[in-house]
DNA sequence: GCATTCTTTCATTTTTTTTTGAATCTTTAG
DNA sequence: CTAAAGATTCAAAAAAAAATGAAAGAATGC
C-alpha cells in the first residue's frame, strides 16, 4: 500500500468511527488529516485534501480547537493561519475524556441528583422502581467520574500498567 | 416533583445523552422507559407513552434486543409480547462496552494493523509521521481493549474499588 | 382451514444534521 | 487611509437519519 492511499484509508476510518460516537464525520476527517501531516496545514490545503468548502473547514476547525485537539500556528512571514493537531494519542484521549466529562457527564449527574427528590409512596412499585433506577445510575455515573479523573491525570504507561496488574 | 414528571425528565435526559453518543434518541427513550417501568411493557404501551408509531417501536426494540439490553417476555394467557430492560446499570455498562468493542474497536484495530504495512522511506517525514501516528493509535487502542476486557469481567465494586485504590 | 390478533417490513415522508458559498468582517502591508 | 488577503458568518440547499403507516407476514385458537 502506498502512503497516500493509507492516509486516505485512515481518514475514512477515523471519520466513520467518529460518527458512531456522535461526532461530525468531517470534523474527525480534518483531525485525522492533521494527525498524519508532519507539517501544520492551511485552511486551503485542508479544503483541497478533503474536497470541502472554506466555510466547512472553518467551522470544523473552530470546533476542534474548542475541543482542545488542534491549535493555530503562525508561520514567519506568512499572513495566513496554519493548523496543527496534538499527535500524542494518549493526550488526545485524556483531553476528549475531560471534555466529555464536562459537557455530558456533569450535566447528567445534576439531573440525576434532582430526580432523586421525586415525591412518592415507598410502597408504590412504580416509585420504588424509579428511585432505585436513579440511585443505581447515579452511583455508576459517580464511579465513572472517578475513573475519568484517574485517566485524566495518568500517564499512559501508568494507567494501563495499573489496569494490567489488576487483570493479572 | 411528581413521579410522572420525573420519569419524563429522565426519558428526555437519557435520550439527549444518547444522541451525543451516536445512538438513536428514540431507542434510548424506549430503553429509559423500560428502565423505570416496574413491569414489562407491550409495544402498545410504549407507543402511547412516547407517542411514536408501531413500526418505530418495533425497529428500536429489535435494536435494543440486539444490543442485549432488552428482552422479550411472554405473559401467561396473553397473546402479545412484552418487553423488559435489564435494570442493573453496571450490567448494562458492561454489555454496552462489550458490544462497542466488538462493533467498533475490533474493526478499527484491524484497519490500524493493515495500515502499519504501508511502504515508504524511513527518512521521509510524511512516512515517519504516518507510521508513528499509526503505531501510537494502535498501542492506545490495544490498551483500551484490555481495559474493556477488565471492565467486562469485573463486578462493579471490584472495578471501582481497584480504581479507587490506585487513586488513593 | 380461516378469522383474528399481533408483529414485521420497507417505500415514502418528515425531521435533523451537515455543507455550501456569497456576503461581511478583520487584519495587514504599503 | 486603502486595497488586498484572509477569516468568519449564516441563510439556504443538500444530504443523512429517523419515523410513519399501510401492506404483508406469523401465530393462535376455534
């Protein structure tokens, strides 16, 4: 397989993985493109490489920057902006985990806490079933939060070596 | 807050969380509805509760069964089918992790392995950047696989107590 | 066998998400 | 200050995903 073909395959694979995780396919493709590019790229280069419009590049790049996965790079003597992705995938993983915690897990925890306050009769099976479900979900979500906090702080070797020891 | 209102809020929250994770909102709402229902429900009851069509209930229920989150229940003397969701959220988490591993992680691992075989000059920065990226992603993905395997086999208390010890 | 009840399918419609590209805004060099 | 290069915005269009509902398919009991 040739390099260019492999890059294309990787970009496609990264894009489809992303859609399965609720992430815009194009955003993931831009990310993939930058991941395999040794140099920072301009908006124009990205437009050409992925055959998408200027506006699309701009919006998805903003989103990637917002997620903390891409940064703007200014080159000496160049007027335009360039973009570069964090290449260390463990760092990327931690960053995504942190963001998803902030954006999704924390709001859900708030809702779950407020839903514990429902009024009702403890003997009513509907009430019992509901409060038990909420408590169960809340407990698992709280534990997930701890897991993410651990992951967020760990070095890759640390984290997985520890899991490995547990596994043994 | 009244029970019915709380159930509705939970169903909505579960639905929006799901869309952020690339899962059909209605499928998640059906799941949420069954999670907070003490009794197994018929297709008709689900249709009414969520105000969706028969076909929609059928398709999403099939998908939930496929994910191993819901099962068919046959009641004595009743001709129609009923549906019931696994209530233990830790079991649900493990099941989802197993399925996502099978459906997403394993195919990606295959692609990443095949992409290591790209031909090229080790001094070419584009080649170097690409193979390094692939190796890095592959290593993290392999470790993620191990993590999922651990989670899949663990009791909730086990898993999180161990993480907790690591955290200290 | 056949009528009834219930389930499944899938072409069509509806809704949601994503993309485009022209207009506008910003920055910089001269 | 002004013109050009570049970046951003967002209404409209296109594409993708999800929902509907009528028709077809099973299962059941008489």
